[in-house]
């Protein structure tokens, strides 16, 4: 009788312990996880009327000092895993003029694309291994601004050597005023 009771207890322990082995349903270790996400960090608060059901891109409104090379600081993040980049991640950058046109229509705005000769955008940045992101500077010649005009730079992540480009923050609109 003791033997049957011991076997029953052993089976109960084995059966109950197998119930504890469950897969993550959400998070970086879940089966449906895309893993690392490459995205722009918020350079400021998202502007009112931006990133709504009808306006698809986040818009930020920043003011830079007047100058020939006013520094616009932007950050690209490696996120979604809860860990830093396991190796260097090369991120391609570009300007998406069509996104600004669409944003102007959706948000009922009239931002002018900052002419390419007024700023210097690196074609790539590297998120170093062991880091969660990288900051970079876009120098903008705000001395060229025309009074009464509003200017913006529609930035886009064009490629990433690892990870998935964010569907929400893989492109942003940065409205840049000069003081």
C-alpha cells in the first residue's frame, strides 16, 4: 500500500511540475516576438495633433539657436529585447520628402522641407555593441530660414544590419524653428 501511495505521489509531482513549463506569450522571448526593434528616440514631446488615427507619423517641434550649424540632436535606439546590442548595429538614415507631404495633408500643416544644402545628415550611424542606442548631430544652417516659413526634416531609418525597423518610430517628422 505504501508503495502504491509513493508511486501516486511521484506521478502527481511529475504531472504538476510539467504544468509549470509554459512558453512566454508576450515579450522578447515569446515565439511571435520580432526581437530587436530599431527606432528613433523621442527628441522631445510628440506635438499635439501628431500620431493620431488620421496622422501616421510622430511630429516633434524643436527650436534651435540661429546659426550656420545649429545642432539638432537625434537618437536611434536598439530596443524590444530588454538588452543592449550584442554587436555593432549599422543603421541607414535618410530623408523622406513624400512623408512630409503626406504629413502636411493629414495634419493640415504647411511645413517646408529643409533644403538638403542647409544640413548634413550622416548616411549611417552605428549603435555600438553593449549600448542601447546612439546619439548623432545634424547641423542645420538656420541662418537661411525665411521669416514666416515653417521648416521640417522628415527622417527615416532606411536599413539596419540587425533587428526590425519600427513601424511606429522608424520615421519621424522634426519641425525645426530658429530663435
